[in-house]
C-alpha cells in the first residue's frame, strides 16, 4: 500500500515537471508588466488612475473626519443644535456620494481608455507577426 502511494506520487510529480517544461519552451508571449506599489514605476496609462484614487482617498478621509467630528458634537448638543448637525451630516453625506459617483465615472472612463490602448497594442502585435518573414523550416511555420 505504501509503495503504491509513493509510486503514484512519483508519477504525478513527473507529469507536473514534464508539463512545465513543455509550457516554458513553446510560448512567445511577452512577460507581464509587474507594478511595484512602493515605487513609482507605474506605466503612464495608469498614472491618472493612481492620481484619481489618491485624490478620492483624500476626499474620503476628510469626509470621515468631518462626520466623526459632527457625531461627537451631536452627543452633547441641545435639540436645536442637534437638528442643525443632522442637516450638516446629511449634506456632507450627499456631497460625498456625489463625489463618489464622479470618481466612479472617471474610473470607468480611464479604464475604457486603457482597454482601447490594450486592444491597439494587441492589434499591433498581430500586425507585426503577420508581416514577419515566414520560415518554412520552423515546426509552427513561424520564425
């Protein structure tokens, strides 16, 4: 029983190793771009999204701080002050939700532009591949 289990594991490892060598040798895909969040090596297409996110995070933090301060005021306020503070809380919330809708729309717009850039890049890669000289001796017919 123990020997069959070991033999089965050896076969599985063999298949895994054989599969990785086949995958590594036959692909012509470019390596993916890795973005290091701690550095500023972000591609130019993504810099605007990063700026939008940073600006929105600042608005969010300001909103949360203002709401927290108003809630603290609410605890020791008179009935008239409470009504005024509640209105301020509601106004702040509505302004924040409007900013959130605007942020989401800006992100959608930027993502659409990035998708278009990617599509154009993919088309350029296909066009370059189609105009490359044909090598009849290559197993796949390419270079």
